[in-house]
C-alpha cells in the first residue's frame, strides 16, 4: 500500500505539545539508534526526518501524519547521549515525560534498540517507566543489516526474555527494508487498539531526572 507522510507539527518546548487525542505511536530509543531513518524507510522518503551519523540530531518532537492509516508516527529525540549537558538532559526528560503522560492518543511506544549493542541501563529504565505508565511497548531491533542471522536471533531472545516473554522484537533495517512489512502491520494494529493497563513496578524511573538519562 502506498502511504503519504505529512510532517504536521514540530515541538521544541513543552508549551508546543498541545494534546490532540489523535492515535499516535512514538519512536523512542538511544541517540543514533535509527529512529529517524526508520520513519524515512517506512515513508520511502530519504530526507523526510532528519538523520545524522552524529548522535543527537533530532532535538524536537516531530509528528508525521500517515494517510491512509489515520494515525501519527512521532519521532522523538534520542536519550543516552553522553556528551549532552545536564540541562539538555533535563529538558529531554521533561519534554518526553510530558509527551508520554499528557497524551490520551498515545497507543504505544516503539522501543528501538541497536541490534549490536547489549541492553543498556537507559533502555531498561524507559521500559520500566513505560510499563508503570501502562503504555504498550513495541520492541524493534535496528541496523539488522550489520549482523548475521544468529546474532540477530540471540539479541531477539535476550530482549524477549527481558520483556518477560511479552513480545519478540522485530528485526529491522532501514538500509535493506528488512522487517518493514512486519513493522507496518504491528503499527497499524497498535494504532487501532484501545490503551491497556500493564504491570506496574513499585519504583518508576523519573525520566525528568538527569541522573537517570545517561546509559
Ligand atoms: N547500517 C545501518 N545504518 C543505519 C540504520 N538506521 C540508521 N542508520 C544510521 O545510523 C545513524 C543514525 O541514524 P538516525 O536515524 O539519525 O538515528 P536517530 O535515532 O534518529 O538519532 P537521534 O535523532 O540523534 O536520536 C545514521 O548514520 C544512519 O544512516 C540501519 O538500519 N542500518
Ligand atoms: Mg533522529
């Protein structure tokens, strides 16, 4: 199916994050993991979302409306970038936390994980936080063109176990298009669902606390 993507909003500040209630799925993950590239791959438009080999390219929350589909994909700034200042990390935390909590249309968060990198503290903190908030997680392994099938399968199993067997990550590559159709199906299904309450750990991570945003 051919779909069109339209950048309908870019938010740099909390005040720009006005809730709409429209169905949304957000792309979250460490800086440089491939969030913007994944959106471009889905859209089959190279320069739609800005990408860079330098971590920290995306600094704003970017909303891409998909048609047909009737929902919005949201490109988030990355976390876990060591060279960011405390003030920048705090700003990231506030922006993301506000986006995730004051957003009745948010159906799920796609958690993007570089297939070559072992699970990081920052990823696990986000997982704990999303679970506490009752937000569905769609795990996606990025850059799967960089590893062989055996390595990809091992990382898939590792994350499936970490997530309590709830979901097996999709192996994805924005270079080869591997996993693109599977990802579209998962996104469509999530966007069409009503939010659910998931397990609630006792100690949620404070995303706005800069100490917790480094990996
Ligand atoms: N080989 C390979 N490289 C990729 C893939 N996806 C992204 N990259 C590269 O990884 C780098 C970062 O990609 P981005 O899409 O900008 O990453 P991001 O997660 O949006 O980064 P921030 O905006 O900084 O958080 C770029 O050099 C991309 O070309 C992939 O599937 N395979
Ligand atoms: Mg980006």
